[in-house]
């Protein structure tokens, strides 16, 4: 790869424009087509096998009553009777579709907002080395409007199957299903507040993206240094405001969208854990996109030093995620309080889910840790691609493990649908990112710190 000085102040490199070619679009449509095919195969098998379970499912009893028995033994009989009468835990194959939609929506919304968070962090820290590829994470947030639409549509379709707390009888003291713990959370866990708050969160993220993107493009069009400095100062202010907003809303989002699935369980570290999984997956996605653009002939000034720093981020935050994962588990294990341990007991005692814990640790920690440990590994595009793809897949499984046990319980599985649906989301996400990249110059040519990106050395 050529040294940075070959492209320093190269006007051609500054005026790079991404062309969303027919070949690239065809590749994306093929990915979406594969996803649709696998999903349809999965739906066919689920529909024809409706009501049947394999030996692994039949070998365990991991119902809502088991979870409740760990937390509130006196309520087991009453809630078990209500479940039988009302069919609250009755399983239908469409439940699996709803849960898989929810997993992918939450995961890809996370990748989108992490792109914006990356840009904001670079501005408030006055980092210059990443200026040359900031259009990439900027483009990630273009998925947010579609993500909000899919979020609301999926919640409207499957809220009862995904979120136990939406059962109104849980709040009625006159029924056998009354749950004092869930009723005590009704001021936070109620449908109007959930929907309104989620719109504010995702809509707020997109509004910040809209204004940051607008200023970023205006900076490119600025004709003198005074205008450039003005745009830059505005970007710093917007970025600082977004970081504060994101810091609060990302935690609230994790409690609403994921933690509340296991309504009785709580963890003071869950907000950090949820963010850590989003964050490292997002960094891996940014790195992978930069590498793919570089291989396609774009971002000519990106050299081994830039790749090295991106690799360090993937390496470091894979360790950070592992630290959060282990800390949460260790504190709960050590305290051994029933209402805390229920979450892990449900997963570790299940032949369906316990194997994924080892898979998650392997692909999210062991592989990136040893794969990116050396300096040379962080500077090789092939190694970065392999590791980043592994991390992206690994953290999808992390969200699968957060969401599926509390929703599908003993009916959870991994098959064609779980393979196909992420392919569809990957294709749609890549298409929207490609459209966004093509709408503006690929390099922020008027950024005050651009020279630092061109002369970056590690």
C-alpha cells in the first residue's frame, strides 16, 4: 500500500466520489435474495412442523413459571393456571418470526446509531486521523428512518409475544395473574410510554444525524476558512449534545427494548453491556466498510497506519465487551440472589441456549483477541476483514442470546430463518449506506484536521 505522502494534497484523492455501481447493487440484491430464500425455507419448515418439538425442547421445562419460581415461588401456581387458561405462553411458529424481526431491528438500529456516535466522538475529541473516512460512519445512520418504521410495525404485530409485561391482567389485583413486581414497574413499562419514548429516542438520533450531516456537507461547500471554522465549531457543539443525548437514551433503550423482555430480572450493568455489544459491532462494521472501499480503489490515502488504529479499536473494545460480560456474570454469580441469577440459570440450564454462550465468547473475545494481538495483523486488510466479519456475526448472536430465551423459551431454535433474516437486513443496510455514500464526496475535503489524516503515522 502506498505511503501517505504519495497522496498528500492530491486533488484527485480529495475529490473522490463513490459510485454505487450496478455491480455493487447486484451483489446486494443477491444477498437479499439469499436471505429471502433461506427465510422462506425456514417459514415452510416451521409451518409444516407447527406444534411439534424436538427432543431437546421436550427435555426441558423452561417456561415463564420456571423463571417466576426462581423469583416468586408463591406466584407459580396462580400464574401457571392463568397461562394455561389465557394461553399467554402458547407458542405459534409466527412467534419465532416476530422475535427474529425484533433481534435484527434492534441490532441494526444499534449499528446505525454507533456510526453517528463514532463521528461525534471524533469531533469532540478533535481527532484528525479518522477525518478521511468519516463519511462511512456518517452513512450508517441513514438506516434509522427505516429502522423506526420496522420497529413500530414489529411492535404493533408482536408486542404480546415479545414482551410479557404487555399482558394487562398482570396489573389487575383481582386476577390470579396479578404480578406485584411487574405492576410496580407500570409507570415505566406501559405501551403508550414505550411507543412514545422509543419514537423520541430513534427520532432524536435521526434528527441529530440530519443536522450533523447537513453541517458536514456545508463544510465541504464552504469557500473560505471563516466559514469552515464556523461549520466545524457547530459540528463540535452538535456532537457534544448528541453524546449526552445518546448516553442517556441508549441506556433507556436497552432497558425498554431488551432488558424488559425478562421482566423480573434486572442488572445495573445491562445498559453498559448492551452498549458495549452495539459499539464493538459498529466499529467492526466501520472497519470492514473502509477496508472494502479501499480494496475497491477508493480512499486512496488510507494506509496501514489508519488500518492499524481501526484494528486497535476492534481489539480494545472486544476486550472491553468481555470485561463487561464477565463483570456482570461474576457479580450475579457471587451474590447468588434468585431474582438476579434467573437470567443466567435460564440460559445455562437449557440445551438450546447454553452452547451459544461458548460460541459468543469464542467469536467475540478469543478470536479477535488473538487474531489482532500483533501489530502486523492490525495492518493487513485480509485479517481485518475476517476478524470484523466474525465480530459482527458474534455480536448478532449476543443479541440473539439476550432476546430469544426470554421470548421463545423452550421453543427457541436456530435454523434457516435465523440465517436468512440477517442476510435481508445486511443487504438493506448496505444498500442504504451505499446510497448515502454516493450523495456526497467521499472525503471531507474542507475539514480543518484533514492534513492530520493524510500524514497519520502509528
